[in-house]
């Protein structure tokens, strides 16, 4: 199994709202592409792979279908944290094909970076995010993902700068606030960490990582009781590690 991390989830460029110009594509290939999108939204990745494969057979130059089939292959086991090397490599092959067909298509670079990140190829991931950002300078998800790779390499200041950009282009980016709070805590900017996690909790009052991260930062600021309560809330929401952190930092 590909190693997961404690960082926030990496972001694939998926299909919450996809509008693509299909000029030159066959009507049938469009239909199967649309069906595949619906299957991804329903987390039915096996069916999505089938539909995108049919779309590709009908139009072998269909870069978007390769990209989304790659996403489906990456997630087919039920989530990125369950992907094996087989799923990761299969996804990368599809992203490569999408890029060969359309080198100016930013999404498969971002998605290939995600796959490389889960393979612990942080430098290769950063290289892909760089290209995605060059092609789309306001690509919030690519900045966020690049920040995560920099976190893994302990480049906390570089990560903060990337999370800054992600938030600049998406002011309600909950995950970016939490991740930036983590990076600030690593840099011993505990007040800044608390502020970022406060913001994340405005968007999602049940964000486990935000409570845990804020709690640890509060403890470092001497606010032991308040920090303890944050860790307790994280535990209440299902994070077992939170109770170990209470034992280590509060008792």
C-alpha cells in the first residue's frame, strides 16, 4: 500500500462542475464521458473507468477522458490512502497520455503530482505542480498540493507561501487554513497557527485536524486547559491519537 501521511488530503482536479468544449468529439464519446463523471460523483470508480474507457475507444485523442480515468484508477480502492502501487502507476499512465495529447492541460499535471506525492516522489510532484501553476496561475489546488509536498520535505516556510497563494485564490479553502496552521506550528508561530485553525473551524466546526492542531498550539502558548479541550474535542470526533497527545502534553 502507498504510504499515507498526516497532512491534509491532496486534491485531485475532479468533476464538481466540469464544462468542456467538445467540438470535434463524437456525440457517443461525450455521452460516455458524462456518464463517467456521474459515476465519479457517486464514488462508483469501477463503472467510471468503464465509461471513460469507452469514451477513449470512440475518441483516442480525448485528453479529458484519460485524465478522469486516471482519477478513477487512483481512487478505485475507495480513496487515495488505499491506493497500491498498481493503482498509482495505472493512474500516472493515463495522466501521461492526457498530457501527450494536450500539453497545455493543467489538471493532469496536478493529478500526476498527487500520484507522485503518494509514491513519496516529492520532487517529481513539485515539478508537476510547477507546470500546472504555470499553465493556470490561479490554480488554488495546485498551490495547496505543492505546499503539502514542501511540508513533507520540511520546507515549512515554502509551504506557508504556497498555502497563502491557495487561500488568495480561494478564501474559503478550509484545508489550506489547517495545513498553513500546521506549517506555522512547525515554525513555532503558535499564535498564527491558532488563528488559521480558528478560520478553518468557521468553515467546518467538526474539523478534527483543526481542533488537534489548535490544541497543540494553545498548549505551547501556555493555554493548557483550552488546548486540552481542543484535543478532547478531536478525540470526541474520532481521532484516537488525540488522547495520546493529551497524555503526553496535558497530564
